[in-house]
């Protein structure tokens, strides 16, 4: 375990230093514990020289002297001679190691790459080697891309031939997918053109929820089998969405008259791909373009899939409201049939006979719109009520938050986090909301503010929908409250967790039963 911890710390240190360095070689001497840190430069320790500790990143190390503690080399070659003494561990990630006979390593050896040591050599501790010399040389070849690509925040380094080979392979795959899946890509492109902001927010939400959804599926026995299919669906959606993103850029530059024309769609894809390739070579803009393409693409694919699903499974039409009963008109007694027909046809109607004058008219009472739905002859659907305003929902949230904080402090559950709610307090908040939504379709704050939660089909919430709504509500607030503020621009005043769980929040009359 000690060896693995050191290897992991070495990898984290390496990539952290690489992300903070520039494209030029750097030689840094850190004086906290007097180690030697070399980034982009080689380390040569001659015979008789002594170093306390050494870390080499994207450089080679030749050791003839003594290192009191550990030697860590990332993406580099290591030569340990017969006079070398390493008092700690030798850790090499992404490189090749050659150890001569007579060299000493007092603790562990951990190598990801190639390893060549004398037959009589044996370290003082553990001995773990993963890979071959070919793996070490291949990982070593990533150094120019790390220095000229990753550090400059661009995926494509123009001077590296193998980068262009990888880019050509991805372009060929996208071209094949563009030809094979024209209909779903066209739908995703139409979504990008119609609602770009909603597409971006949807993609961001899906990315945030992907991890928690996998965890929830893995918790159940049946859900474990669903996780691979879910991840494959995300991968396919991202690939097709990026192609739609390229089409969107292409048709934005050169107008496409017919979205269904395959030739024009291919032209838009080629133009968009060329623009994205050029952007990938520009520092900082390259990674920004790559990230935006992923978010927009995933959001467009998700929204297009949702639209297609709704077309195949439309909602059931609402049953028509029953018509008001019409009172039966009593028959005209004492009037001959011919005279009665004449009276019905002539205008104006003549005075009724004395027998009809004695009949009192029947008055049908109209239903009161403000009456209690539970007390009317036909229950009025909650979906017909107005959506809950933002300020009312915010007020209900504040009231519920105050109540949860009071209960958490009373039960001593507000420990573990720096905020007002601890780990158990957060669990209490989820249990409180899910329980009340399942039981009363609202919370205490919702009762005070006259709010109710209802499914989009008008049915009351079940435990499953309430649990999904509660868990996704955490992420609606975690991303700076954007998911909750989404109510301000949504036509149905739905937050992110409302859209995921398929719910509305409606404003009920004050007389609505609790």
C-alpha cells in the first residue's frame, strides 16, 4: 500500500506541475525539504554527488551518485549505474528504466513502462513493473504534445505528425457517422438552431447528473447491468451531437437552403469541421472550442431524443369537461300539435297559455371558478391551475430551509460541513422533501405559500418521482443555483429538477385542502 500511495502521489505531482509550467524547459529548486525538481530538463547526478530527493518531469535521469530518499521520473528515461545508491524508492511513470549490476535501491521499485535490470539486482522492498519498453517509449512520445499542446490549452499541435493522424482518424469516423445517421443529426442541428441556450444548459445538466445516475444504478442489483448501456448512450449522443455542432457552424457560415438535403448537409459538416480544426490549433481557444462542442452536442442529442420519444409516445388527451345539465322543458299541455308547431316557428313567440305560465323556470347554477375543487361536482385538475411564481417558490424554499436548520440543530445533526447543514443534516433535508412530496404533494413551506407539486400528466407524485426530484434538486442548487433560477426563463416555470422528474409546481387557492 505504501508503494501504491507513493506512485499515485508521484502522478498527481507530475500532472499538477505540468499543468502549471510553460512550454519552455524549467529547472526549479525547492528548498522546503531540499528536493530537486526538474521540469523539461535532464538530471545528471555524478559519482560522489549526494541529493536529498529528486523529481524529474519530461526529462531523463542519469544516476551515478547517491539519493537519500526517493527518485521519481515521469515521462522520461532512467539510467542507474553500478555506483548509484537510492535510499528510498524508484518510481518511473511513462518511461524506461535500466539498472546496472551493483546498483542499490533500498525500498520499492514501481515502473509503468520498460524495465531492464541485471540478473543479480534486487530492490530492498516491493517490485512492480507494468508494461514493456514499447509502452515506455510511446508514453515518452507524449512529452512534445504535453509541452506544446496541453500547456497551451489546444488539442492539436501542428508540428506533430501523429496528432494529425489521430485527427484524421476522428474525422473519418465523424464523416461515416454523418452519412449513416443523417436523420438524428439533422434533428440535433435543428435543436441547436432553435434553442441554443436551452441546449447548452441541458448538456451541462446531463454532464452533472451522469455520475450520480451511475451511482444510483450501481446501488441496485438490476441497475448494474444498465450502467454500460447508459454510458454507451452518452458516448453515442456526444459523438452525434458534435457532428451536429459542426453542421451548425457550417450552415451559420454558408446558408443551407434545405436542411434535408444531404449534399448541403455534407457541405455544412465539412465547413464546420475545418473551422473547428483551425480553432483546435489556437492556444486556449482550442480547448474552449472542444469543451463547448461537447456540451452543446450532448445537450442537442438529449433534447432531440426527448422530442422523438414524445412524438412516438404522445400524452393522452385530457378528457373533455362535462357540459352543464340542461333542464327539461315541460310539455305544452292543452295546446293542439299544429298550434304548438306554429308557436315554435313564428317569431316573436306568442304568449304562452295559462297552463304554461304556472310552471316555474329551472335555474342551473354555474360552477364557481374560485370554489374548492374537492367540493365541486367535478374535480378540477391541478394542471389547469397557474404555475407557481418564482417568488412564492423562493419563499417556500426559505421557510423549509429554516425549519430543517432548526430540526438539525435540535437533533445535533449540523456537524461535518462548514455550512449550516452537516452530512446528516443534508440527509435530513432530502428525507424531509421526499417524504412530504410523497405524502402531501408539498412541504410545510409549500402549504404556507399555497404551492403543490404535480406530475406533468396530472397524477400525484409517487416515491420514485419524489426521490429523483429531491436528488436532482441538490444539483440545481449546487451549480450556483442556476437550476433553480431556470424558472425565470422557462415557459412552464420548471426548474431543472422539475424537468428531470417531470413535474409542475402550481399555485392553489387558499381553501385547497391540506
